[in-house]
C-alpha cells in the first residue's frame, strides 16, 4: 500500500484543486442565477470529486497514522472543512439573495485557502507573524 503513497497524495492534491475550481464556477453561476447550475452533471460531478478528495485525505491520514488530536494543523483543516461545506451550501443552494450567496462564497473560498495553507505549512497558525 505504501508504494502508492505518492500517487494517493498527488490525487488528493489534484482533487483539491478541482474542488475549488468547480466551486468557483458554481458559486459564480449561483450569484448570477445562471440556469446551467441546475444541470444534472453540474450537480453530480463536484460531489463525486469532493467525495474522492475526502476519501483520499482519510486514506493519507490512516497510512501515516497521523491523527487530528496529535497534529493541530490537521484538526484545524478538518474544522475549516466543516465551515467550507456549510458556507458552500449557503453559496450554492440555501442563500436567498445573490448578496448572501456571494458573501458565503467569499467566506468558503477564504476557508479553502486556509485549508491549503495548513496542509502545506503543517501549521494552523501559519498566518501569524513568527
Ligand atoms: C477528510 C479531509 C482531509 C483529510 C483527512 C486530509 C488529510 C491529509 C493528510 C494526512 C495530508 C498529509 C500528507 C503528507 O504530509 O504527506 C494531506 C495533505 C494535503 N492536503 Fe489534505 N486532507 C483532507 C482534506 C483536504 C482538503 C479539503 C484540501 C483542500 C484544501 C486538502 C489539501 C491538501 C494538500 C494541498 C496537501 C499536501 C500538502 C503538502 O504536503 O504540500 N486536504 N491531507
């Protein structure tokens, strides 16, 4: 299994980039009320990718025996993930006005960048000056 580690990590990173790309497009369509957003494949494809992203992340975590209670950056990333999902549903589905959906989308993208930062630096407080 460990010989697949590099591949799994690359796939995890690729699905992360795809996730935010799909999100940016869908959030834009949601704010502008573009009907393409209702297409079946537009609703399904990002979910398939996001499921893969999370499954690959959990696989890495298990392979490295790296648990959130031992690694604060991982705990912070998972907490931010909840926020990203929550704000994402407001941006794309639940927000009543374009303004609400747009603000929720900005919040979700900020959290996504934070997740990337914690993953790369392995430091939940990477934003603070040292
Ligand atoms: C269930 C959710 C997730 C889990 C359990 C998880 C777990 C992990 C683990 C254990 C690593 C460390 C790999 C290593 O150090 O070699 C990692 C790396 C990474 N994760 Fe995640 N991840 C999750 C979600 C995400 C999400 C949503 C993103 C998108 C922002 C993301 C982006 C990354 C990136 C870019 C790396 C590579 C960082 C680097 O070493 O340069 N992960 N992830």
